[in-house]
C-alpha cells in the first residue's frame, strides 16, 4: 500500500460513510457503504446492497471508494480482497491500489434547485450605503463551490454588477439560516432578469458538510 494512502487511512474513524462506484459490468452503479475496520494493508467496508441482496463481489474486482473528510472528497482506487459473511455483518475487505485523489470544489456536483434566497451586493454598499438593500432572488443551481441565481433587473436599481464583485447571500439549509460571502464569476442578461454565478469565498466546515449531504441526497433521489 502506498505510504500516502496508508497515512490517510490511519486517520479514518470506523463508521465513516462513503460510496462505492463500479464503473463497468452488469453491476455498474453506486452503492452506499461505511468503514468497518482499517488495517495496515486493507480496509473493511460494509458490504454494499443491491436490490435488497448483497452485491456480488469477486476477488480483484476493481471499484472506487469515495469518502468525505473535512469538506473535501477523497477517491480511492480499490480492489476486492475477500468477503466475509459468516460472522457478524457482511464485510468486504479491499486493497488500496494507490494514494487517494482529492477532488477540488469545482469538480463537485452541481444540482438544480429553486431556492428562495436574498442577496446583498457589497460593492454597492460601499458606493451607495443608504440605498443598498437585500434583494429577493431565486437560486437555480448550487454546489459546494458556489451557486447561480436569478434576480429581476427592476429590483437591482442603480446597482451595477461586475465580475469579481463581492456578494452576500442568505438562505435556509438544514432548518437553519446561513449567510455566506462570495464573488461574481458570471453575469448573463436574460430579458428582464439577471442570471449571476457566484463562487463561495470559504464555507465553514459545518456548512460545507450540510450542503454536501443535501447535494448527495438530491443526486440519489434523482437517480432513483
């Protein structure tokens, strides 16, 4: 096992949730799992389920394991070592074929949504502190890296949005109000509306985790 992979695995806690991805064959798909045990040369995973039964797994079958840690995704290339079903919960032991790949925010899944949000143009606040206000808007997609929203041009008033401008957004997530800053990355005029893309500056780990869980939940619902 690669030292970098071993170093990362040594920090995992038993019970950490993840996802197995099989990219070829008749069992191609994504399956939920969690870490049961970690040794110096292998990882024990809860055996994935397919349609209420154990997913067939043969020795040296290749798959990818995706784990979320500290707001980032880590993807391991793995192969099945053995399967244990005789004592305790069914377990699939697997070898790690190399160090994990850390997926950057821009690679995270972006999902469509129709969230009612409010936004505040911070640059306008600096130029016209008495006239700037929170604007009602509609978020049309979101990812851990940022979001895209639509706002009526009539509500914008004298504000001039430019690439790189700072925005403040307020939205509800997991029954709690969130307020995050970001910078404009895209501006498109569509009739009476402005469609604006914003990249988050830096999400707190707790917010990033909640947003990641929401996005993954929506993806699973869409696949089903």
